[in-house]
């Protein structure tokens, strides 16, 4: 692939990413939460009983930001904070029933977007596409090291 093709490929991937983000933002607005809150809810669903500090490290954000987002989710009744028996300064965060319901909505919206994205792909093409995306992400992650 020559320089121009690589540039065009990168631009098309950026266009795809922008469309995915716009679709995701539209779905999230309908749920009355922010993208940061959705990402945080997904984190605590994927890593139950994690701390705000774990979220900070995972999201690469400031502790104050992680704390503020988590507090907002707590105020909305989507997560609950409990004392960490191993560190009384830290709180463990877990999803409430309402939080699990919200997470289900987020997953349904993501699945719908994925269906649109992969419409017309065979199962083999879907597997290849996923493998190529993962490889591309890994290539970019290695570039940061």
C-alpha cells in the first residue's frame, strides 16, 4: 500500500469512528446520561467491586474526575458505594438494579449499532473484521510504548 492509500484508509477509519461516536452519543442522550457516565457504568459492570482509583487508572483520567462521575451515577441511583474492607479510605463501587438495567440498554444500543455496521457481512467476514480491528488497535498501542 502506498502513502496515499494509507492516508485514505486512515481517513475512512476516522470517518467510521466519527459515525460510531455520533450514533452512540444519540443513544446515550436518550438514556439521560453522559458518555463519561456510560463508560463508567460499563467499567463497573465489567469490573465489579472496583474502586474509583481503579476507574481513574483504566480511563486515564484524574481522580477528581473519576470521583465526580461516580458520584453523579450514585445520585442517579445507578451505582452504590460500600466501604472497602482492605482500605477504609476507598469505596467499592457496584451497580444497583437500575444500573444493571441501564447497562442492558447500553448493550442493546451497541448491539443495534453493531448490526448496522456489519450488515451484509458473512460470519467469516465479521470474524476477519474483528481480528483486523484488534490487530490495528494493538499496533497503535505498541506505537505509544
